[in-house]
């Protein structure tokens, strides 16, 4: 193990080689040597250098894809195994969402540093601006590029590489100042517990070593709740969910071999009482059942497992019981858990499915696209806009029908609530190319990231797949919903998969009715809805949709992100 430690510490070696050595060290030491946590820590600390800020966005994402997936989860599992629950949380914080952490560093206010060392603050501000602009550059090459163009791109890459080195050196210089020892370092547990002031934060960790929940509360610190699921179990649930939500889906359990696998899996992990409850669904051999019944059975199985083996153990640990007064709780899934609807876990059967206001002008921007070129018609989006109009005062509403990308981008900085009812497109190879499909083209993730949004409070993405991440980087959460969080929106309503067009108006109507329920009768009066109630408003809206008896596929995908 000493040889691994020396290889990782060798500053003259390429970062990629040191990173591979750190991973090998962790792999050999895990469960065998007391240096395992040191190995994982070393590997995680190299991640920001592996995907350095001098690279363009696509290259940084590619660097994170190359062998980093699952690293933070494995490190946390190692810490949990040794009883160091607080350190497990810190490792997850440092090793996940590296892409966004780096981007946020470049936008971090430095007012405290300005008071002590204004020259260092100015240097960092200049470097951060140059690095952020450089990361958005187009590095794609074409056969028609001449030698001068290629040379120019290479010089720019070298310049940004040097800027990155200067950024790191300046950070170290700042950290020599008294009171700035942890400047822009990963947050420690004392800071992270502050996220649980308004309610518990539940981290779901999934790794090859096992699954566990880490519950953060402001009073009790970090509690560990072991989960009776393996990584393979969670992966099976993810596969089942994906098939159940694919258009034209055919029931996974219609395959005899896979049916046997699912039944064996359920018998292994579910209590006998629940198996009896679900037995009619599992034993049905009627191949003429309608498609929605197929999907219903798949959803039943997944949501039952999530309730019994994930949600209920957490609730029991927190002492939560059914109540008319709903508490606030934030789920923070990792690994394959990020693809599962944890928020909807429960036992269901065919009969009964079990910010402080600001003084700035408050504007709601509603963008609807009923006829996007090259996409299927979304006829209900017009109705959706009408529902929004019935709740939001006209003086506060900016409406776009068949909008241009440029128009929407122009209004983003002054928008408090942004509502999109349009097609969404997830780009599996490069999530930064994922987009909301507008009339004259795609509004891409990379474009939204460039916009300042000082008034942003809430974004409602009534589009397809707005909160579905990249399966190769589940812990980086690069999707449309997270982009708007990064851009400054404090809360985002998104969807985990494609939604039914007809449900958009229903959910929007109940959602905005709840947010604007205290609106004064005099339209001249100033009123700003409390967007901190967005999660509850969505809960109310989905409850109303469920009351219509719709299938799981239609109500489960809606989720709330943020605080």
C-alpha cells in the first residue's frame, strides 16, 4: 500500500496516472487495509484536477465519465462500514456533482476576501471570468479547418491550462490568510448540517458494498439506516422502471424468464404479507391485458419495494407517522437511486392508491410550444397557458407562444417563475446539449448556464425528461432541471420521464391555484406568491391528478428539486 501512496503523491506524474493509482489503491485496500479511506480521499481530491476548469464543458464531462462513476458512493460505503457516518457525508459531498461544484466556484461571491486582500480577490475574479467564458468555447473541429484555425485553438487551450494553474496557485495563496484556510474547499459536516434546518435531508447511498440511508438532521447530526437492498437489486428496479415508462412498453413480466427473475427477487426481499397483496398481479397470465395494466403492475412492484425497503425504514427512524400536517423532507439519491421515484414509494392496489418575498418586480414567464417543428403536436399546452392565466395576474405574466430562443433567453434574467410547456430532449452522449425544444430551435443546457438570473425563484418544466440524468454519470445530475438550479432558480419542478400531454394543464392549474390562493381580490394590489411552498403545491396537484385514477406512469414522474 505504501507504493500506491507514493505513486498518488508524486506531483510530477500526470494527474490521470495518479488518479488511476489512487483508484487501484482504494480497490485493493477496501475491506482489507486501514488505508482504504485515505485512498478514496486521495482519488476524490484529484477529480477537480482531472476535469480541470481550463477544459471546455464537453471535455470536463468526458473526463468525469472516464472511470469516476460510483467512486464517491464506494468511498461513502467504506466510511459507513467503519462507522464514520459524518465522513461518509463529506466524501459524497466532495465526490459528487464535481462539474457543478467547479462551476459554482467560479461564481462564488468573494466580498469577505475583498475586505482583507482586494488584490487577490480581483485576481480570482478576473481568472474565474476568463475560465468560465473559455469553458463555453466551441472546440469541435472540421476537416475544412485550416492550419491557422487549428493553431489558434491549440494556443487557446494552452492559455486556459495556464489560467487553471494560476487559479489553483492563487487559491493556495488565499488559504494562507488567517480565517481563509478552507476558502472554496469542500464543505465539512458542520456546514452541511445547516441544510437540514428546515427538515431532514436523506442521502441514499448505493454501491457494490451495499445500500444505506444517511439522515441529516439539525439536532441529531447524521443517522445511519441500513437498507435491505443490494446494488444489483436497485439496478433491476431501474431496468423495470425504464421499460415501464418507454412508449409502446410491453410488460417486462410477460417474459417467462424475466418473470421468474422478478418473482424470485420479490420473494427474497418482500415480506410474505406484501407478496400476498401483490400476488394477483404477479400471477396474471392473461396476455390480452391492456397496456396500462401492464405498466400498472410494473409500477406496483417498484413502488412497493421502494416503500418497504427504502422509504418506510427512513420514516420509522425519524418517527414520522401519517398526518394531515405534512413535514418537509429532502431526498438526496446517489448512483442508480437517482433514476427511481423515491418520492412515490408506497403500497398501491387497483382500487385505492394507497422564499421570502422580495421587493423586485415579480414576473412569471410562460413559454408554450404546441407546434414545434419536427415534434409531435402538444395540443393541450394552449389549455395549460389558459389555466396559468386564470391564476397569475395579467400584469405579472409574460406569455410566449411559438417563442424564439433569443426571446426567452432575453427574459430569463428578469424572470421570477419560468414555466415551460414544450418538448424536452435529453442528449445521452452529451447532457450539456440537452434542450427545451422551442419554435426556432433548441434552448440548450449550455445556453441557460450562461445567463445571470438574479430574480429567479421557481422553474416549472412541464416538458419531457427534464430531470432525467445521464446514466453514465448519475451522480453528476447534468440535466435540464439541475441546470436551472445552477442558473439561480431556487426550486425546480421537473419530470423523470415523458408526461402525458393532457396532464400538463391539470397539474399546472392545481399548482398555481395553490401558490396564488392568497391573491388579493383587487388586481391592482401587489402580490408575490411564496415559492417556498412549491413542493407542497406540487403535492396538492399530484394528489388531485391521482384522484382521477390515472396510471402510475402519469403521476409518478413529477418531482420537486431545491429548497
